[in-house]
């Protein structure tokens, strides 16, 4: 029987489409406990939720639906941090390849994911790149314009009122987005060395009241 004292403080959602062990190691390396789970009750009762993902939005959403996690994720009130595809799944929809293949996503942040406009650059956008703008959001405490993070993606969210950090690869795109308790990073914090660890630490140490203040004062990029 699971008791209140045995409930995990931090969870990584097991969507079946991510390298969960690397995310778990990145959290534990900072001295935090974390549990990988797709258990509805454990996810609901965690204080912090990490939502990673790699691969296609279509496959990931099929997994999430099969695990009965759509309503759970949409109803979370605690801070949630998405990595890469996890960030993209927080949006309204993702266009996989062309306009005929629109995949409905979780609709947590009202923006859409489209093919990255690389304008002559090779896809996927893979490797280290700098942030070109960083807003005053608590997830970016200690992070500055020009800092490098590790990206692997061919789709991206455009710049919008929900953009809290941007990057350029042929064109500008959202390196991070946020709304209310939901925060998403297009880059991989768990693969971004010390600065990526700083992002994860900021999230795990985040007070929910900081997000309330940040939402009221969010700067549009």
C-alpha cells in the first residue's frame, strides 16, 4: 500500500518514448530523488513532474492515450517541465512533415509546432546552439543570452507570447515556452552539461508562487 510518506516528491512521466534513464540520472546527480512512472495517482500527487520525449508526436500521443494519461496531464496543477518532444506535446498540435498530418497534442500551451524553417541548414537541428533571448522566468535563473544548450529536433514552436527563450537556426524559434504551471524546453537539459543541470535544479527548487508572479510579469520576446 502506498502511504503519503512514501509518495515520490518528483516524478518522470513514462510515456514510452524517451531515454528516461538519462533524465533520471541527471536529476539524481543533483541530489534529488525521482521516480519514473506512468501510475496515474503517483503523477497526480507528485510535487514536480518532468515530461520528456523523443521521436514523433503521433507515436507519443498514441502511447499517452493508451496509458490513459491525457486527462491526468491536462489536469496537473503542480509545476511540470517538458523536454524536447515533451515540450512539443504541451502545445495545441504538431504538424509532422506537412500540413496534411496535424497531430492533436495536449493543448496545455496555446501554440502550434511546425517544421523548423532551417533555410538551407541541415535538418535535424542537432548539436549545441546559443539562446538569443532569455526572459525573466525563474526556470532561467543563472542563465544568460549566449549560453549554449543541446538541441535535436526538426520541428519547433514559433515565437509567441508564450516564448520565454529563443534560438536561431535559419530562423528564430522558441527554445522554451511557458504558461501557468507548464514549462517546456526544446533543448535537452539532461544533455546540456552544467547549464542544463542548472535548468533542472531551478525547476526542482521552484516555488509555485514564483510561477504565479512570472506569469503576471512575463515579457514577450
